């Protein structure tokens, strides 16, 4: 099986505010924007991944949700309990952090080295969705070379 992510959906409080963040701060492109039956939604994505769509829509955009369900979702979003999480790969975590922080995004985590060998940071988008930016940690080449040599060197009896 060869599976690839095609799309995902994020609930947003204000579509215009969300579009401003994803377009102006992250540099994404609008893939689609629809207004129908009293609701409006848009999909965006990074220019480097033209087949990926991140749908941005208010909780009320789901026609199957009752008014009570919509209100519950709005209440959970207002408390920060409904945020979703997305992870992006970057080639420079620190530069990405500085750029997004300077744009005024709410910092969730400053850049740190994680135990799994990556360096990452995290922000909240204007609707409380967490966005994590991850960079593979650079391995010291001299140390990696010594380890590779030691692993392949013949062992003394």
C-alpha cells in the first residue's frame, strides 16, 4: 500500500483571519474558496506541495451539525480545547521560529532539541490550532564517521 495525505480540515473562528495567517505569515496558496448555502470555506497549502489541501472552515460549515452542536464546538474552540495539530518540516527551525514570531503568532514552544533527534518549535494559529515546525538535527560529521568506521572495523578476538 502506498498512502499519501491529500487533505485535512481545521476549524477556524474567522475565515478571513485564518486566511491572512496562512497566506501572509506561512506563505501558503489558496487552492479553493467556496461560498454556498450560507457557509464559506477555503483550502490552502504550501507551494511546495500542490497536492495537499488544508481546509479552513468554521464549525458551522458542517451542514449535518445541529445548532446545539455548533454552539458546543464554538464553546470548546473558545476555551482552546478544540484545536487541531499540524506538523511541518523546515530546513531551519530557528529561522522559521524568528520569522513566525516576528509576524505576531502566539508562541507555544521555542526551538528545542527533542530526544528523537529533531529540533522543533510550535505556535498557535489565530484559532488555537497548534502548528509544529520540525527540523532534522544535524549530526556531527566527524563523530558520525568515527561511529560508522567503528561499526565496520574488524573486531579483535
